[in-house]
C-alpha cells in the first residue's frame, strides 16, 4: 500500500513479513484479551502507561539510531534532531499526559484542563490545552494552544464531551488495525496509544515497509503493551496489509497514508471500486479513520519586518520544508504572500539562503524522484538550492488564479514548495484572499500557518482580520507564528483534518488522534507563538545543537530533574552536546 500522498508505488517489505498463520494467531490473542481490556480499570490502565516510561526511555537511543540508519542520517548531524523530536520524545510526552488525564478521570470525573475554557465571539467553546505544566512554560515560553470544540458543544457540557471512549457504556471488546506511516517513527506508536486509551481497543500495528526496520526498537519500547496482550506488531507489504484489512478479527481501521491507500481499503481497486463508490457500498464496511496528508499553506501577513525577522522566518520556512527531507504531511508546500509587500523579495531571498545552508539529505523515500520530476515538469524554472542527490526545489511567483496549478492541488512528496503572490489593495484584503485560496483551492485541511508581525496585530483592522482568519480557516490545526507541525509532538493538541470529510471524499482524513485531554468532539487546534522564539526551535536548520536538545528533552520527559532541565536549556542556546 502507498504510504502517503506522494508515494506512487508499492514498497517491498525489507523485513520478514508476518505470515497468515502468525497474523491469525496474534489476532486471536488480541481478541482473547479484548474483554479484559474493555473491563480494565482506570488504575490498571495508568499502571500500564507508567510501565511504558522506563522501556521507552531505555530504548530511545536504539530507536533514534534505527531511524537515522534507515534515512541515511549520520549520528550527530542536525537531521538527528527530528528522530528524537519525532520519535521517543513525542511518545513519552503523550504517555505522561494520558496518565494525568486518566488519573483526573478517576479522581475528578474528567481530565482537568490547564486553564479555564471560554466561549469565543462566534459561540464556540475554546479549551486551553498548552502549556500543560510549569516545564512547558519554561521550555516553550510564550506558546499557547487551544482546542476549539464542535459548535454544538456548550460550555456547561464540556465535561460530558470528554473521555467518552473511557465510559463503561461505550467500551467494546474490539481490535483495531493501525496501518503505520513510513516517514515519522512516532506516528504508529501515537496511533496505538490513541486506539488503546481513547477508543478502548486492542491494536494490531502493521508497520510500513519504508520504515519497518524500526520495528525491533518499537517492540522493546512498547513491551508492556505486548506483554499485556493488547498490542501486536506486524510486518509486510501490500498483500499483508490487504489481508489484515479484510480479516474477520479486525473491527476498525486507522490509516496514515495517501488518499489512494484509503480508497483502496474502503472501496477496492479499478472499475469495481468506482462502481462501489457510486453505489455507496464500501468493500470494507468497518469504521475507518485516517490522516491522509495536505498541501500545507503558510500565509505571510505583510508588516514592518526587520532584517533579523527576515532571517529568522527565512530559516523558519526553510526548516518547515527540509525537516525529514521534505517527507512530511505538514511540510510547507505553498507560501501565500502579498504581491505588493515591499519586503516580499527580501523574505524569498532569506528562504533561499536558509535552504542553501541546510545540509544535504538522502532522498530515502521510494518514488521521490518521480515526484521531483513532476514538480519540475509543472515549474521548470523552479530554483534548485543546495547540493546532493536531491537539492531543494522552490518555485516562486505562482499565479494564484491558476487554481489547477499542481502546487495547489498535489502534495509533492519531496523537498519542494512554491510561493504565490496575491494582489490586494491592503493587508486586510490580502488576508481575506489568502484564507479563501487556502480553504477553496489548496488541497487538504490538515494544517495551516500564519506569520504575523506584532505591529501588524496591533493595527485594529489587521488584528481583526487575522482573528477572523483563524476562525474561518477550515484546517485541523491553525498556527500563528509557529510552524503548524509543532502541534504534532505536543500531544495535548489534536491532530487530524478539519471535520466534514466522508468515506467517498476523504480529503486529508477522517477523525483526530493525539488529543490527550480526550475531547470527543474537537473541531481544530489553534496554536499561537511569539513572532520570534528564543531560543530558536531545535528543528531550525541553523540550530547548533539540535540533537542534544532532542536527547535531553527525551531524558527530561522520562524523568524530570533539575539537572536534566539545565542540560536541555544549555543545549537549546547552543551549548549542549
């Protein structure tokens, strides 16, 4: 099965596929444990989560080493940072948060928010979910996040709309199949945690052939779940995945991958699939949830940017593309700029400079050359920045009136992005046009970022236009002044498409994951940050000690101590090793 929006070909498994006999035996074991898991008390679930902390911590170096090896990343290189932040750190953080939520549920009847929920001017309830504790306030100073609930959720009904999957009446003896992603190593484990502790299901995790070499490390890290018979890890390519999707012992399916993979699972292939879609008769009638990618836009609001601002956000934008060599569903794929902004060219130059400063990356993901060729066919004048086998591609000056431009419609699964200047009479009009283009033209609804100078926000007209844009943008994550991907490792935020997709038009997917406060009806996450963060985020391309930040953050999350906090802070400002 294809993994993500840009992977055009099946990938052969590099590990021994799990045989049909082994699949059957493992699923039988999970089904035998499903009744026990349905009846598991909150205390028992907390105990199991607590058992994960030492095993993940003990395996973290092996986990990161395996991730670096499969992606061709040299240990100590800046790219190692993402293997920490997108690997054991993210999972440890989610585990700790779930422990807190389940303890609150047992003691106080609902997870306790780190602040007071409020009603927005549009009538929606916004629940604060970050920072979650004093460490968050120290480490990510100035960053806040809210989950906006479905418009039908009332403030006095908020508690009742949390942790529904943990309430006895809704728990079922079920087994879920998680089809893992091939790019980021924490995605599969995070989806496992969601199915276990939010949906209350035992889990089969079928690893993607692209990164299944991480499997032995994951098996060690998640050993308590395996020993409790609530998790089994399996290997194999399309044939193995297809058999599991049709297995009578599987009750639900979660996919991280491409829309084509989703449609193959739900509808089948070829003319039969088309006929089924028209008739509304899925080949697979199990409940299916999914995260299917996105053409992630960044809206750059014009303002009085200094040279330091331009350099900072040039690096910010470059990093949002080059992290994981561009193989991210939340990588910036298109910048929306004001055509008349006097500093537009300066920002584009800063992006090109930062791309040029970024170390070359092996293009480890299968099919990427075809993606690069398609991008260059559409935009042959795109800049090729950097060296190595896959220089970064940057197509400037896209015509926003060309609604069918592939940069708007296709998630190029490689290190490529475009920039589209929008003509507008003033900043407020630009914001309205950018929101309309993001909502109506750009493909997907997973995440969007806005960059807004504080002086612009203090302008009443512009400030109102930005706040209106935050409300109007139909994306699962809306981030201000911070790459929206930063929401992914926070855990307390939701991750998934904006609600409203369906099996026959799945878009960026159906449902949400992460969500450690266990909201039953979230609409989107809104993330806000200072215009320039100090110290610079560890994933920034020019950060001198990103791997050290990731390693020490992981250690601190596993066991918070003052000494470990100091090591994180020293690494964050460039003095760590």
